[in-house]
C-alpha cells in the first residue's frame, strides 16, 4: 500500500514501533517521506520501506504498542 501525505503510519525499523503521520513525501527521493513522530514541528526523513499505513482506530486501539504513545493525540491532530 502506498504512503501519502496526511496518513497515519506505523514505523517499524526492526527494533521499535512508533506512530507517525506523514507530513509530505520527499520530492528528491521517492523512497523517503518526512514523518512526524512527536509533538513538535520537526519531521524526520524516513525510509518508506519502514512505514506501514494504519488508520486512526488502529492507532487508538493499539496505543500501548507504540514507543511514542505519549504523543498519539498530538500526532493524530497534525495537519500536513
């Protein structure tokens, strides 16, 4: 499934799980996207192969699985 701007994602690099929201796709490298993982404005450039699209219901129902569960509400509210 393709990742798009504004979409919630599960970030799984192999050693942790974080909730993220795609701020925008990287215009210079189609294998990367800028993703919010915290409450601030900084978005990390992330490999798309580590991103799995999820919906808001999944994020809320499985909040305890995310290492950044403290920021879930703020991440969900972000607008790209």
